[in-house]
């Protein structure tokens, strides 16, 4: 089946630094990629929808200047958490859809801890 | 907007059958997913329903009624490893946006 690679799997950083998370579709072209965050014991919250070659569409309440998304190619999307603060600590997961989007393929997730 | 509701927690006995319900309100409905998620891991795909009716896949079955905005996931012959969160997610809109429900934490007990 299709594979989505996400890394790093875990990152610990100091407050004020920026962190980049990569999401790659390994054996298919992902026309659309999605970024989610998940707090402990809660469901996935969609942050933004990323389409190759165009600006990401952010969900209400998500700061686009803080969570920079770049989808430069059909196989790579990146999420950069800028000037990270402890409240940004969360589990971030990407997913990618191929073509019609009937099936989502998830990355393995990134646990971000901001000290 | 979208509204997806699931029970927060359920407990069932090993070997039994459990039904997890999901109700939704959305515009531009295209389909409904069920995912299983173990703590600290990414969700894994279980099923995708587009048309009304029941789809069976091994021990897992999923049902959809579009007119009622209702779906359920049926798990048979429960095993301890089935203890996990089960996420209902709706696919909608032109950009094929997927919105997740709050998830149902299922605990299987001996």
C-alpha cells in the first residue's frame, strides 16, 4: 500500500526556536496533503489543507504565520512551527491523498515538545 | 460548518460484539471513514463508505445512512488488541477535506 513518511518522529526544542516537519509520499503523487494536531486523549484537529503549488487553506483559529506550510512538489509538504512556545507542544500528523482523495494515508506523526 | 458526534468511551467484553455510532451534519458530503488509532500512533484505515448500506470486512463492518447522517462501526469477536480509539471522519467539499470526530475510546476487558 501507499506509504507516507513523516519526520522527525520526535523533537524537543527550546522556546522561541522554529521546527520543521516533513511529510513525503513515497510511492504516489499526493495532490493534497493535510496537517493535523492532536492533544493527549483528543481527536485529530485539522490545521490546514495543502495543495501542490498553491497556498495552504487554514482552518479557523490556526495562525498561518505561525504554522507555515509549503507544498512545493507532489511528494513533499512541510510544516514549520515558527517561534515555538510550550503551548505548541503536541502530536502533529500529516496525511496525503492520491487523486480523488477516497483514501488518506497517514504519516507516523511527530511529537513536538517545547521547553 | 461540520458537526461529528461519537460516544467518548465504551467498554466491551472479549469475544463480544460492539457497535460504535457516529452522527454527522455536513455540507458537500462525499464519504465517511473509520480509523483505528492506538495511543501515540497514527490512525490506521478501517473502512470507507460512500453509498448507503453495510460493508463487511472480516471482523469489522461499517454502515452508512446518508439521509440520516448516521454511521456505525461494528466489531465482532472482540480481541484485547482492539482496545483503541475509533475515529469517524467525514470527507466533504471540493478539496476533499476530511474532518474527524472526537473519537471513541474502546476498552476491551477479559
